[in-house]
C-alpha cells in the first residue's frame, strides 16, 4: 500500500487512484529534484529515492492489472 503522506514529505512524489472502475492511477513525480539549476541535488543521482519507489510501484500496479498515468513538475526534454 502506498502512503501518500510519507512519500509526499520524503520527496514530493506520490500515487493515487483516479478511478477504481477503470483501474487507472495517477503517479506524480517531483522532477524539480533533477532540474539542472537545482544546485542542492545536482549530480546526486536519485536524492529522494523516487526512482526506486517508482520501480516498485510500477511492478505492483502491473501485478494488480492497473494502468498508470505519470505527471511531472517540469517538462521532460
């Protein structure tokens, strides 16, 4: 089970169901962490363990037969 509150506090990313009938979940990633002007985390890899969390989340959602729609804070180039 995903704990929305602790993930949001840890790194600003979270997942939540959009609808149970369509088996669709929203995943919101904090891409501000990887913005090239963010000197606090520049070059640190995965500072909030967001990709580790995402990998496990996608594995779980696949096993549950759910679809995921990803959203980002900053446009991905």
